[in-house]
C-alpha cells in the first residue's frame, strides 16, 4: 500500500453498507423475478406431483420441480424437454409470491413433499448488517466526541489526551525580529541577554553564570508581549514552542499535567529552545484561591513547577510566559529559579510611539506634511495595538476618499474614531442640539480657563457610534507619570463643565452628563481611598487590591468600619460638589464667551483648537484692558 494512503474505517463501513443495499434491494429482487411464476402454476405443479421441495419465507415461496429424462437422454423439467443442460438449474427452481392459503401446509404434508422455512438473514452480509446497523449511530457519536478531543488515532488520537498541543516553529519561521517592533525599550535589552545565552552559552559558562529558567512578560493588553516572545525566538534562531495557558486544561483529570510533561519532553529533545505560554494566569493562578486541593488546575500548576525547577535539569530550555494579571499568579511560580526575570512591557513613550508608527506606515504612502512625531505627541496612553489601528484607519480613510496619499487630516480622523467613535448622521432637534452645544462648550471653556489643563483640540456636536451626542477632545502635550492633587481636581472640574453649563443656562441638568459624573466620582473615590488625598481620613489607603493592568472600579476594603465608610462617602461627595461649583464659577465669569462659542458650535457643528483659542485669547485681552 502507498504510504500516502491510509486505511479508513468509514470507507470500509460505507462499502459494507453499499454491498448490503445492493444485495438486498437489487440483486435478490432481480434473482427472484427470474424464475417467478403465477400462483396458479404452482398449484398446477403441485396437483401434477411435479414439486420436489418447497421453501417458504415471509413473502415468497420457492420450490424445486422434479426432473425426468426423455428417451434421447434430454432432461424434462415440469413436463418441458430442455435443449441443453445450461438452463437446467434456472428452470429447476421457481418462485411465487406467497398468498394467504390456509390449506397449503396440509396439501404439502398429504403429498409427502419436503418443505420448510428459510431464515431471514440468509447471507453473511445480512447477518453482519443486522449487527452493525443498530450500532452505527453510536459509532458516529463516539467518533465525533473523540475527534473534538484530538482525533481518532495518531498523535492526537483517543489515547493521546496527554500529548501537548504546542505549535513548534523554527526561529526563522516566526518571521519576527526586534527590528519589526518599536517602543520595546528596556524589555528588548533584557531579552537580548537571553538570546546571547542561547547563542553562545560557553561565554557565560566560564563565569559560572546560568541560563535563566524563566522570563515573565508583564504588561497591559496590546503592548506586544507575544510579539516580543516571537522576536526573541527569531533573533536566537532556535525552536519556538507556542501554547496558551487554557490549552493545558481539559475535562479529564490529569490531562493538564500530562501535557506539561509532554511539552517539556519535546523541548528537551530540541534544546536549546524557547517555550512560550501565553496568558499563563490560566494555569498559574494562586492556589490560595483554589478550595479543592485535588483540582485539575492545581495538578497542572504543580507539574509546571516541578518541570521548571525540579530534580531534573532543563538545560537549554527557556520558558517564557505572558500575562496582564501578575497579581493573581502563584508565589511558587514567581520565585527565582522558576521565573527568574519579570520584564515589564509598559505603554510606549513618545519616542516609542513614533517608532511604532514608522513601522506600521512603511507601506503606507504618506503626504509630505504628515509628521509622525506630532501624531506620537498627541497619543499618550496608546498601546502598540492602538497605534497600529490608527495607522490602518488612516489608510482606510484615504482609500475611501480615493486620495493619492494619507494626509494629516486622515490621522486626526483616525484618532477621533478610535477615541470617540465613528461619526453617524443622527438628526437632532433644535432644542437638543442647543443643549448639546452648551454642554460641550462648558467642557471646552473650563479646560481653556483652568491652568494645568490639557489643551482643547476639537469640539464637536456630531453624534458618534459610541453613544455620545458630542465630544470635547483634549490632547496632552507630554506623557504624564505623576499627577498632583490640584491636577486631579482640575480634571474633575473639566469633566463637570458640561453639567455646569446646563445648570447655568437651562437651570436643570440632563442625562448627557451621566458618563461625566461616573468618571468624576471614580476620580474622587480614588483620591480618597487610594491616594490618601483627604484631610479628614489622613494618609491611609482604604482601597481593596485591584487588577493591576485590567482596570475596573476601585472598591473599599472589607475590613473598613461603617463609620469610616460614611466619612469616605462624605469626602467623595465634597470633592465632586466642589469641582462642579468651581466649573460653574468659571462659566459665570465668562458667560458671554459661553454663549458666543455655543452659538458658533450650533452653526458649524465643529470647532477646532485654533478657533476656540482665538476667542479665549481675545476675551483675556479684553479683560486685561478693562
């Protein structure tokens, strides 16, 4: 048999079913009709004593006619002289459709004719199919279940649950190098040392230095942790085993631990190599949170701990993990000797953002006036994935407008689309349009008149797909790593500037400020319980541990007393109320400008930085002249 051909049980079963159907519904009816005679002829042969033997089945009677010989030695069957012996067998057997005849058995017995019945399953195929057909649905269900668990044979067969599902790539097959990654900074420097270990271990052996067993990449989503792991394998030119943490755990107990063992066995054979486990928190979660001591997740983690630093050495095998939830990982996994290094993969700096934009715009035709440094400057807090999305959105916008090159305006619209959402044509009534205009103008003017606030880039009252009826976009001038108490209060005042404008002009708030209130309240809550910025509560942290990189609302510790919780609520309310009053006072002082800018916004729908700054500067000059 050719090596490329494989035996298939389904082809075999299909052939058996086809053979049975052919024999049952084609061949047998055809053979029976060849010697079929009317029932009257059967009775005539019976009366003439020409019948030798009768076989009775459920719906048919088959009988053999007596044979005699003519004077010239030719056979006579049923009174007919045959010309040759070729048709003897065919003419000797006759069949007839069985009719209801209550006297048939009595007549056969009185004529002393041998008779009997033929079993229903008269062939091997019939017997086989009688057994197989009831089992066929069960076999199909069995096959589908085990195929979803890894196939029915071979490396992923039903007896191979413990085989690792890691994908192996040679270093050059990853197709990624550090030159393809921008903004990595110190993470790249630390990873290059791992590469040097893998490429030239003797250089470190003479100093007694050992290869790090594990490297943990930690950082927010979208910062390129997986990409850095692939680049490390590509630069080192060593085999690269890639698997996700969730791939170890199955419904069967012991499968995860078996897969860990198999993964390391494969890696040892290919050493030096790199094992990369993405989202390692799926199996590395702290055992303090596992209440069942025999859980599958704990068994898998125990096997991983033993493989990383057990009795056997893993010379030349480096395990890399990536997570955005390091706070939930087991301490035994984080100790030296297992994950020797933790590399922080943080959000890129301004220079890093520019490098990332250059990489993602290599094949994008940019207009001469496009300044990627300016785009990087106005995108602080953006991850590498966000910047790649911005570059792609700008290219899509240029293609949609059938432009020759991507312009700065395309980048501006791309940033707005990522931040605020896609603009949608939703008709607003004049009354709602007016309220939205005053709301957004309130945000913008409070930001313009408060020192330390980020500059206003654009104000719009065009609804977006993210549910906003308008938006005020601010763009910081530099990356901020520390924020003071006064700066946080300024941010809260800007957040509540829209609600302040509604109260000042319409004497009532609207639901449009719900998100502003949410963000302002959360900022005040963090100031009180997390940053210790309350004089009544003092420098005490009341916040419960939060997810480090995934964010989420800040909650109070469970051991906080009721009296303290009341004071915390009062302090949060005080900070939010003071921010709103501060915004109202600023808008009252510049109410004339508020009406002017809101009127322009209702007419033009969009005001950019230059237009609103010109109005504010003019107002400041007039105020000084008075």
